[in-house]
C-alpha cells in the first residue's frame, strides 16, 4: 500500500491538539499573536488527518491527552513529518515529560510558556511571519 505524501507540505504550520476547546483557543490566540500559523484540533483522529495532510512544522500535545494518544500522535507525526518538532505541554508534578517529545513546556493558563519556547528556539521562531 502506497503512503500519501502531500506535495505542498506546510512546514510552517503549528498543529495544536487538546480535548479542551478553551485551552486550544487560548493557545491558538497566543501563538497567532506572535505571527504563527496554527491549526487546532480536539481529537486524535482529526490530528492524524492534519498530519497526513502535511501540517508538519510543530506538533503541540496537550497535557490533557491520554498518554497512549500522545505517543501515537508523536509517532505518526515523525512518520509523516520527520523534520518537525514535537512539543509536549506538561503539568508538574502530576505528569512528567514524555520521551516522545523534543521540547517539554510547563502548562500555563495564558500559554505564555509555549510562546516563549517557540520564540526561544531559533528554528521555530522562523515559523512566525
């Protein structure tokens, strides 16, 4: 079976995944305010679809996602978007950082920590328009 590879991969897109719509909205507004292109989804299946469609810059995994969903999405992202970055939002002390992420960011209600992490990394900062 042949795997679909989009010709026009969107390496500048941030795919944000959380089951909580309010959390997604806060993160999306914070990242867009800094010039990032953001696609937000609330389910694992929607995230898989977006990944297969080439949203391959950054994958942001919410701490509210089940661990198996985080692992599955991270592996799927790496399969389709091998050069992308996986950011895991963690909420210490309850949830340690996952080994499946490149960058761990501590949860904040304003998404400030996520934006700081994006802007602090020279390669990721380039994604902002």
